C-alpha cells in the first residue's frame, strides 16, 4: 500500500497544491510554521477521519475561505483508490471513497493504514488518562474498524445515562428507569473492554521484542491495560453501588471511559519512574510494534508519518528508528536534513509559506 498523490485546496495554509509522492521515502524540509505538518495532517485525517491536532474541523479550512478539500490517491489490493474529504464552515465534513459518499465518517477508518510519530505522541505518557485512551483507541480502530462503532455507541449511551442522572437529582421518581440504561451501558462497555484486553495481549509480544532491540537487550517493556471494571458482573455492581454518588455528581463514575494504560520497564512503572529517554524509547517501541501489528493484520505495510520527530529523539533513537523504516512508504517533516543524510533514494520537497516545491 502506498499513496501516489495528495491534493490540497484551501486546506490550512495551502491555497491549491498537488503533490506526487514517491513509494519509498519522502522528506519535507522547511522552517517552522510553513506548512510541513499540514501535509502529514491531510494524510492522517484521510486515514483516521479526524485530525491529530484539533477536534474542530473548520480550523483546517484556510482562513476566510468557505470550504477546504483534501484528496488522497493510493494503491491498495492491486488497484488504485481515492479518498476525498470536503470541509465546510457550518457543516459536518463529507467523505467520499472512490467517488461514493460514505454514510458515516467512521467508514473511512481501515482504508489507509498509517502510523504517526509526532512530538505529542512521544509525550503521551505524561498526559492525562483520557489522552492515552484516545491514543490507544486510534490504534485499535485501525486493526478493527468496527471498534469505532463500539466507541460511538458507548459514548451515546453514556451521554444519555448522564442526562438521566441529572434529571433524577431533581426528580427521584425517574430512578426506576436507570436500570435500562445501566444494562445498555454495560453491554456497550464490555465490547470496549474486551477489545482493549485482546489488543494489549496481542501487541505485547511485539512491544517486548522491539524494545529489547532498541535497548540492546537491556530492558524489557510491557504494556498493561487498567480497566475501571474488569468484567460484566463487577461493572453492573459498581453502577448499582455508586448510583447515589453518580446522581449527586451528575455523571457516571465507572466504566471504560475511566480506563487507563501503563508501560512497565523491567517491572518499574515507566509513566512515573522512567527517565525521559526511557519514556520516549517506550513509545517508539510501541509505535514500531504497531507497524508490525498492522502488517500482520492486513498483509500490507502501513504508511509511516514522521512529524518533526528529531526534536524529541536523540541521535541513537533516530538511528534505531531509521533502521526500521526501510521498505515502508514514509513521509518525514524536518527543519534540518542532517539526520537523514544516511538514507538514500529519497524524494525531497521544500516547504515555504504554504507552497511545496520538489528539490
């Protein structure tokens, strides 16, 4: 699988731009705030259906323009394909796959598999649990597109249960109706819990193998999933036992929306006790394992997106990363090509003020 062409129109700081992308390594070089990351973002949003930089779609539209467009042409399963995304100021974005409008945005997930390396992702261990849940939810959804629907359904039921809790606080006669939403929440929540558990079990072997290589066999890394509720019976009991607290607070205190993840390195909690270098290496190992997982799942190599990773990784970790990207289509952004001179056969682009020129 590889991307052959990117078309941007009124997207971020691009007025109109067409890019022919090489099957191998593509390097976009330029100063900060010129539009390099915007190229990465256009590919990512075509893969995941949302940006890794904003939750507000209209922010991706060029200033003072009514709409913006992204078009990605790619080769997969022995045929050419195309994804078109239209962003409008006051409307939900529209997505077309090979000219056919998708009924749901989530249907775009799974068509183009990407793995993103970015400064924000390398800092994920330092963030709040909600950031980590989103981080791993995106990974899971790429190997199992149906997982997107499970998240949407759970969030819909959770929102309705929370709304009912607020009503019960002022009208206790409504409390008899909570059992219906408890049952729905448990059923929807167990789909998330089971999928998260299976994903972590599957990818852990790959994480450990990758990190042993990166650390020269000095460190063993494992990922642990920390569910708020481990099974259906516990989930049901916690909802009942904490009902009065939930009514008082106006929101549900237990469920997969409270889950977390932690990495352990040689048995030590990496989030809290690992050095900054160890934390970055841990996420790097996870990302490399994610590449292995997608390749194993689909039989197609995912597209790698490396956004300014040299600002977060030292020379040794950069070298380890570069050793592992051979044979993958890779899009790299950087302000200095020095770290990538060891590579060969790359296509170089210069980015300045929202315009891209092949060098």
